C-alpha cells in the first residue's frame, strides 16, 4: 500500500511538472509573438513619423506623406490630422499587443520565478531574504518603478529634459543597485526589465490611448480638438521605443550568466540601457545625424564587453595558486550527485523535473568529464549553479571541483 501510494504521488508530481512545462511554453510563445507585434508596430510608426515629407498638394489636414515599397508595389501613406466632424469609417486601435505582451510576461514571472523563489529569486550569497520578502521586493520594483517614473515625468521638469534624463538614469541605477543587492543576479536583471516593460504598458493605457480617444470623441462630436493631447501621447510613445531594446536585452540576459554576473551589476544594467536606447536612436534617425549618440552607444558596448570579459582576463594574468591535492573522481562524483545530479540526470529526483534541464546529464564519468568546462564556469567561477544554491553546495565543494578541473579532470 505504501509503495502504491508513493507511486501515485510521484505520477501526480510528474504530471504537474509536464503541465507546468506546457503552460510555460504556451506563455512564452504568446509573449514573444505579442512582443514582436507590439515592438514592430511601435517602431514602424516612429519611423514613418520621422520620414514624412511635406504634402505635395499642401492640404492643411495632411501632416505629411511617405511612400513604402513592399510585395512588388508601393504604399502611399498620409498622416492626416483629426478634423471636427470628419472621421474615417474605421480606425484601427493598437492596444491588444501591449496588453497581451505584459500579461503573458507577468504570468511567466509568476510561473518561473515566484513559484520557484528559492531557486530563481534568491541567492544566499547576496542576501538572506525570505521567498515572500523577495517576491514583495520584485513586485515593489515593478509597481514602484512605474509610480516614480510617471510622477517624475508629470512635474515641470518635463520641459527640461537635460535635467530630467540624467535624473531618470540615476534613479534607474538606484533601482538596479537595490535589485542586485537583494535578489539573485538573474532575477535582478529580469525584474528591471519587467519594471521597464510595465512602464511601457502603463504608458499605453494611461498616456497614449486615453488622450487619442478624447481627440476622436471631440472630432466625432464636431467639437474643437486639443492637439496637445496627441503631442503628449506621442511623447510617451517615444519613451516606449527608447525602452524597447533595453527591455529585450534584459529579458534575454537571464540565459547568459556572463552578463548578469558581471560586476558592478548596476553599471552593467545602465550600460545595457544606454546601448539599447542608442541602438534605437541610430536605427530610426541614422548614424550621421546621431553621431554623438552613436559614439556613446559604441562606448557602452566596449565597456560592457570589458566588464563581462574581465573575470577571464584577470584569471589569465594571475599565476595558478596552490590548491592542495587533486581530488579523486569518486570525490567529485559524490559532490555532483548530491548537489547537481538531482536535476541533471536521466531520472531527476528534484520535485518539478521530469527531464534534465537543457538535457545536461551527469550520470557517467564520461558525461561529467565532457561537461567539466561548463561545470567550472557555472558552478565554480560564476557560481550561478545550482540556481539560488538550492542544494546548498559549499565553498569547499566548489574548491574541490576547481582542483579536479584544473588538474585536467582525470578519470581516476
């Protein structure tokens, strides 16, 4: 009876893990598709606005025209101003892309990070925060980031961008400093990206759609139209496009420990923001008109490459230390079985896993030796494995793995 009950529990746990994998896959699929549509629409409209030519017919209601070629033909686009009492039969509103991108992203954040806070949200070498407190910090960053940004850009400083932009960067650096000193490095980068993504989605719902809706309603009713509402909406839409590339960088950075483990982490975050925002500016404006921005973007890239490569460069310039005796393979396997192979094996025993992550297995000596380089980087140098040190690997055990790998990973 006990064995049967245990078997049913294991089957239920495996089924739960499979369903979680499918849910994660579907949410990622929706998130990526919606994000592509949102970003593509936003950048296209920005490009069109910056490449409008004067109307050859000099019509007062036409703000500009442009011509695009695609599919063997060309499109003649006109940007028309809203006129009281005159509206087209149909208007296409762009709101679903931003909404579905944010909602799917937040659900992914809950599924991957908040439901496995011990593994992904917390790093005991960074802080001893509890899972509940870590989740509160993450949500606080996301909500607080929007409130602080929106409040700041509602002040009179909005007319003094040379003051407000550096101040905004300083506050972003402060948020990055807080995140990287409380959460795991991977979670910190992701939450700063989620914070910026939330600002973008909130801009759509608070500052982009409502003003334009009021303008359309005024035109429909034949009332005088306040065109400053459109200027305000365009300003927040412009902000969103500058956030876009940094958000993408921060979202994919969680898959590249060489990035989120670089120090100082808050500076890496700011450099990513400068690099992404600069790339957006160059893409829509061009290199020649944006030579100063291009130079700053190139400088940010060079510094980022240096910060990520610095650990390797310092290792190569430092003579090897005396570590002590080379451990035997049996000693190494004992560490890996207890700390790593609970997930990375043909039959993982860690709850929630039905297959080894990214198909990495440590069941045989040959498999372990083939993975020696990756184990050294992730478990010894970057210390990003096990995630959140969920299996409690010790510094002594990491040092034991280093001695074995530095000795050539001998199979004896």
